[in-house]
C-alpha cells in the first residue's frame, strides 16, 4: 500500500504582546463624586427634617427635591468616569 504524504505544519507564532494601557481617571473624579453624593443626600435630609420651612428652602419649595436628586445624579455621572 502506498504511503500518504505528510503535511508540513506551520510553525506557531504567538500573537504580538501589547503593552497594557492603564486607563486611570483624573485625581479629582473620585473626591468630586463623593462630594456630590454627600451634598445631595445632605440636601434631601435637610429638606425632609425641616419640612421645607428653612428660609432658603422655603423659597425653593419642592424644587429642593429636584436639586438634591440632581446632585446625586451628578455623582452617578462622575461614577461612570471613575477607573
């Protein structure tokens, strides 16, 4: 019986190594995120405890809720940029 031909295998070449890119955020992102969270929570707690009867909060009325949640949303927006 005739012998079958042997195929030559290609020599394995590993993929080129890439230098790992360390993506880091700016130094101010983390502290600013925490400050926005705390200011938003503080604003809402102050509004609820005072019942909206503080001089500054009385003028804003229920817009204080939007302002407090706006600070918190700003904190979450910065949290997406933090690495």
